[in-house]
């Protein structure tokens, strides 16, 4: 199983009045990591896989520790915990080598932009996603979704 690693820059505006990264900002961090993940795993050479759009059906976030602003980026690891017929679940850890700040998961639904409706995951997409699949509950402390 592979994990996607995203180095997420922190912005001064990410902090709230309490001096740590605001809880809502973590959704933006997860979005950045998820988009980077999906664009990097998409096959090239004219493949229709992962083309079109996707919609978020659900987010689940556990805030483990406060994250304060610093100049170094924070690391976000992403992997797949579930592949269904028409949805997948991506799990994340927002972390440094010595600690985890957030554990989260997102249910993503592939979406046909032209038809304006959800679509099924193709065999090619499933094969690529399976390279990042870790469905063991609690194996890495990730959320089961």
C-alpha cells in the first residue's frame, strides 16, 4: 500500500484568535491534499479515468492536537480506505514526524459534469485506487469510514 504525501504550506491567515490553525482551515488543507492526490494518480495518455468531476459526500475530522503557525509546511498523508461502486473514502493524517494534529476521512463521489449526476468508478480507476488501499481498521490510527 502506498500513501500520497503532500507538503502543505501554512499561511498567517490560517490562525484564529487563539493562535492556532482554525478548525475550518483544516478542510482547506484536506482539499489541497486530496486534489493533489487525485491529479497525481490520474493516468495520462488520453485515459478518461478520473476525468470530469467529483463531489464530497461526507467529511469526518478528529482534531488531535492544536497546530500553530510556523514557516515549515505540515505533512498530509492520504490513502484510500474504501472503494465502493460509486464512491471512495480517502483518509488523512495531518502531521509532523513526531506528532499527529488531525485524523480525517472524506467520502468522494465521482460525478459526471455533463449529465450532472454521480457515476460509477471504472475498472481502471479502481485498479489505480487499490494501490493506495489500506482498509485495516485502526491499523494506522485512521478513521474507519
